[in-house]
């Protein structure tokens, strides 16, 4: 029924990759002269042996796959990477139990940024760089899935971003491969530029590396308990710029030359995203001004930083925005659901889906007035097909339903209403911080029960892989020929 050999080859490759990635925290621990490096040696050896064996056995396999196999590979890959990357959190001095380790790992690879670690300033550098690197890899993985898997599978309206239109997948692969390479280069270059900007603005070498990983990926893991409250306004301004860049479609960034860099603002989705961001910053600045400290520039930087951090799903905080009044908390909760642009590293519903829904609403109203007239809408010069509307509406329904069920399940764990709602919203939108005393900007997820953490692990997973990719596996007909 399914060709298992390509699946085994992908799993083997990913296992080897995680093994090689673990050299990063191992080398970090050696450089900082700690004994923790020994905790990485066994997983590295095990992953390379098992993964290498699978690769060698299946090295000559034809990688042509069906849509069903693409679903399976996407879901299994994310689960496998999460489990493999959780091991260091158990066997190093982080000393987390299995549920906490998987929570931290899932939060990392989905770029959510929710954490169960309390003593970040005291943890070994290896585990800090590992969780930061997880978000960097996760952000790149999300871009690849959003641009080259979801459009092919026609999930959530992402078919609008298919490079080759409706070409068969086997014809699409060669072009996809070249575009992926270009996006990887852009991603690495942006990371290096961000690192240099952080470092030249008096951020330490280690912090510069770690935060360049977690900023461009809109991940949100920090190396300090205070998050970005630890740093100066100059650092916040740099982070603001790169969180915005991380919210843009990477395919579009890769297509824009440096000489025509402002052409990126011709994209309809980017313009709407920036308008939403400008509106949110302006209104919070006006209504929350009395609750903010410092001069007007400090206030504007603080509001801008925390607003872009929430809408992009990064989750860095520089202040406790719950002290800014109820308006700010409610608006931030709404911004969690909006997210950034399709094809970016951000979470949430994505701006383009709201655009598609509003276009459908206006189109429906016009058809009510002129029922016999043939009408159509366009998005970035592409005609919106009826199947796209159906796909987006299905996704919206599942997104809200998943959020509601997650919040309900969390309530069974004894959490208060605000914590349930904000935790479910934060997890499904891959944001990180929620609202309330427990998981708000001044708290974290460590005090939650194992049951609540498991619910949030599943919610983060569903939100990151856009629900339909996972839920389709539970349809009996999927497993039939």
C-alpha cells in the first residue's frame, strides 16, 4: 500500500542529522570547560549508528512519493525529531522528566518558545545553545513545509503559493530543490547579519549566537530569565527589525534582489500585515501610555517590541504587558491568532487567510445582488479558485475547534479560565507566553501538571503542522488503496 523505503530513508537521514547537530552543544560544553559534554556523547553515537544504517540500506531508493506518503513523512519526521531532540534535556544537568523534556523539545522545533525551565541564567551553555538551535532548525523546517509540502497537499489555502501551479509533484521537485537551497542561504545570511548586529551592540558572544538563532526563527527562547528585559533599547530595535523580516514570506525574500529590496512591499499580504502591526502598536501606545515607564521613545520601543513579538509568535518579552491595562491583554490575545505571512517562520492563522475570507465575504455579498453574474477574486494577481475558499474555511473551522477543545481539556486540569484560553491560544499559534500569573510574561509553564503539558504538546504540534496534515491520518479511507 505504501512504499516504506523512502520513509525509512528520510527517517534515517533525520536521525543522522540530529546526531550531527548534537556536536554543537557538545563542542560548546568543551569550550566552556564543563563535564556536561559527556551527556551528549552516547546520543550522538546511537543516532549516527541507527540513522546511518537506515540510510545505507535505503540509499538507492527512488524518492518519488505519493501524496499519502508525503503526509506520513511530514508527520513522522516532526514527531521523530521532537523525541530525538528531547533526550539532551533528560540526561544533561537540565534534568527534566520525560514529559517536560518533550514539552521543551516540541516548543523548540515548533518555534513556540514556551518553556518549563526556571533557571536559565544558571544552566550550562550547551543546553542553552541546543534549545536555541532547535528553534533555528525548526524555523527553517517550517518554511520548507509551508512552501513545498502544504501547497502540494493543498492544505489551508496554501495552494496559492505553489511555485509550479498544479504541476505533478515529481516535476515540481527539481525546481523546489533549487529554491530550497536559495532560501537556506538567505536564512543563514540573515542569521549571520543579525549575529553581527547583536554582537557589535554589546551583546555577549554567546548571547549573540543564541538570540540570532531564536530571533530570525521567531522562536522566542532566551538565555536569560528576564528575556529581552536584560538588554538595551538598541538590542530591542535590532530584534524588532528581524522579527518583522522573519514574519515575511521567505520565498518572496529570496526572489528580491538587494537593489530592488523595496519591491517586497508590493506584496499584498505584507502590506496588510504591516498595517495590522502599525494599528496594533499605535492603539496600544495611545491607550497604555499611562501604564508605561520611561520617556516617550522608551515607551514606543517597548510597545513595538512586545507587539511584534506577539503577532510574529516570537514570544520575547521586555516588560510585563499585562500591566498595560485590559485593552493590551485582549489585543495581544487576538494578535496571537492572526500571526504573520504565509511562508514565514511565524505561527497563527496567517494574514493571507483573513484576506481570503474577507474576499469571499465580499464576493458572496455581490452574488446576492447579482446572482447570475460570474464573479471572481484575485490574490497577488492569482485567481482564487472555489477550492481555495473551501480549503481556507475548513482550516479556520478546524483551527477554532482545536483551540476550543484544547482550552476545554486544559480546564479539566484545574487551570483557571484565563490560563486555559491563553495557553491554548498561545500553543496553537506557537507564540510562547500566555496571560495570567502562571504563564504570563513574568511566568512560565513549569508549574503546570503533566496532563496539561501533554495537552499543550499536542496543541503545539497540531498548530505547527496546520491540523489537516495530522488529522487526515485518522480518516480510515486514508489507509486504504
